[in-house]
């Protein structure tokens, strides 16, 4: 149980760090913010996880996404899969 919560917290921290990255376009930062709001919400864990992963997977397919940011998003998605 605690590992799931830790993975979720780590995912939120990574998303917040990505939001502060100047290489990330503004539109992508807004989607990351909405994902953070979902993850911090009161819905059941599986619902939060699935919503967040869907948004992040769609975001990672964006051709304008910097390659380093895409790699970091994959790391966040992996953390959510464990949570």
C-alpha cells in the first residue's frame, strides 16, 4: 500500500519538475497541470491512475515534445503503472 502511495507522490513530483522546465511548451505544461490535479484528487486510485496515464500517453505522442521530456514522461507513466 505504501509503495503505491510513494509511486504516486513521485509521479506528482516529477510532473511538477517537468512543469518548471523551460523546454516544455506551454500547452503541454497545462496538460501536465491537469494531470497533477487528477492525481491529487479524491477519486479512487485506479480511476486517477487511468485518467492520468491516458493523458500522459497522448501527450508523449506529440511530435513537438522534446525527446528528453518524452523520456521523463515515460518514467512518470512507469511510476503510475506501479502505483
